[in-house]
């Protein structure tokens, strides 16, 4: 599984602009804080709704998948890869590490 660090993702966003971001946390987590422009599809709903992502993820470039700490996003990527998805990248440490290393304005939660 391919991964990206918060610093590398931030540099890529700063350099090239918006990136396709998939948030697999629950709606209340997403409402608390989220990476700008991210699409929410909770891991708990992924098995029933994964087809919604086929066209979206197939567009040029990769999709960065994230959650709170990086565990759920890794599970989501493994599931989607079994369905034939490619170019998925896990945000190491999730949004929690993002708020500590890339953008301290993003609130942390436990």
C-alpha cells in the first residue's frame, strides 16, 4: 500500500492545488474537522456504497484516503483494491497527525 506523509501531502497541495481526498471517518468526525474539499464516505458504509467512487476515483491522478489515525483508511484501501481500484494513497497518521504536522488550525479530537 502506498502512503504519503502530511508534510508531503501539504507540499503537493500547495504546489499543485486541490487533490482528490476521500474521508472514511464517520459524519460527526467529518463535521468536527476535515481536509478542505474532501469527500465523505464512511468505512462503515463502504461495502454498500463503493460503486459511488468508481468514476470519481478513476479520474486522472490518485486519491488520498484518510481517517483519524490511518487505520480505517488502510482498511478502506485494501477493500477498494480488491474491487479493482488503483492509485489509492493512505495518509499516514490521518487527520490527527495532519493537525500536528501540517496545519495546526485543524482541531484535534479523541
